[in-house]
C-alpha cells in the first residue's frame, strides 16, 4: 500500500463520509425500542442500519495497513472523528430526530448522486447503493416533517424548535476545505459548496409546505471536519465503543 | 389499551417478485396513505419480498361473518355438478 498523496486524499475523504454516517446511524439506533409507534421504531432502525452499512463500506475504503473499518469505528478518540457537528447532537425528541434526518438525507442524496461518477471505483459503487437508500430517507423524513408540522400546535412548535436549533449546523455541510478541493481535483470527491443550492431546492419548498420558518442564522457552527466537536460526541462514543474496547478482538 | 389511542389500521398486500397476484401480508398503523405505504415497506418488504405494495384502510374492507358460514360456504360440497370435474381437459391446454 503506497503513501502517495492520492491515497491520503482518498482515505481522509472516505473517513469523513463514513464518520457522518456512522455517528448519525448510531444516533438513530438509540431509538430502537423507544420509537413513538412500533412501525416507526422499525423504520428508524432500518434507516440506522442503512447508514451503518454505508459507514462500514466507507470506513473499509479508509482502512489501510494499520486500521480496519472496525478499528476506525471503535478505537478512535472523538478528536479523530471528522463528522459534521449536526449528526452528533443528541437525538432529542422525535421532531428533532426527524428534522435532522430530513436535512441530512437531502444533503446525502445529492452528495451520493454526484459520487456515483467518482473516479474511485469502490466509492462510486458505494454511492450507487447509498443513493437508493438516501432517496427513501428523504421521502420518509420529509413526509414526517409535513405530518408533525401540520399536526397539533405542540407538534408544530416542537418541529419549528428543532429546525431553529439545527439550522446553524447546516452551513458546515457545504463548507469546502483543503481536503474537499483535493478530492474534487482528483475526480474522487464532490465540492460540497456546489451541493448547497440543489439542497435548498429540495429542503426549502418542503419546509414552506409544512408552514415552517427557516430561521435567520448569523454564524454557522463548524469544527467537526477538523475534529473540534461538541461535548456530546465523547459521551456517545463512550457508549458506542465500550464493548469493543473492553473485549478487544472479540467476535460474535 | 384503548383503541382510540391507536392510529387507523391499514391492510397490506404484497406482490411477490414473480409477478403473481397481490397477497395479504398483514396490517400496519398509519395516519395517512403515504405513511401506510412507507410503514408497509419498512415492516413487510425491506428484504426484497415484493415488487409492489397495496395498502387499504381496514375499514374499507367488507368481510363475511361467522353467521355467513352456512349460506355462503356450505352448498358447494353437496352439489358436485357445480364442480367442473366431469370434463376432460383437452390435450395441449396448460396451466389449468
């Protein structure tokens, strides 16, 4: 395995994609057994499994001589995770989980659609599978945004509150850095800033239909891509990683 | 649990990949047709069991009752002339 810059770019880029999905997948999995109704409990677990499956494949691309997908997932510290801050926030109430799922899935769908033409064949293959899953996630979460926002006064207020809390984390999804530019130049990745306007074309009309107001945000929260996380990620990882760390190399 | 705290019930019909008729698979709770379709997909059809899903509000189904047993289903067995068993199927006819 060579240490060429290209290999580093592919590894770091796949790690970033994988971390977004691993962390969000774990947050979704926290609903297992706690969903508002049996059918939705299953739906949330299904989406969690889709995301963790994507993460497994992407971390597999990021893995190398000294790391496997499992060691990347379970043996890294919070500072080594490169997910966007939005996905690590606690699951909150059902409205918060749904709004986040909608905002992220729309982003993921656009990103994966573009990645199907990545010059890196394994990434393109993973993206082709992920596109179908993301399409369903957008449809499912979007329908729920409409249902909750159009429900009772309380469900509408909670949905709006979730949007108010989450909106300041959307900017980070589209902020291109050095790695994004290198991955894009190599034909491996997608410049996330080019996803912003198509994302608004998906998200804004649905929020409008739902009667929700997009909050005015002065400063977007960032830092996840360079390992500066909220306090929440460490707590989440402690729970997610404890079995693998307590019993290294165990298989089941 | 009081039934009025439950969402409306929908019956789920799946068409298996072979292109056969839709078959009853079970039921789901949902507040709208779209949600019923999604719940049916998540509960019954996410491992490739189907190529098409129908959902029908359970209240739209008119069903026979146990009282109908006699008049509905009894007559068949003692009226053998209703069964086409006296006819020979011509050679070359398939799928009967």
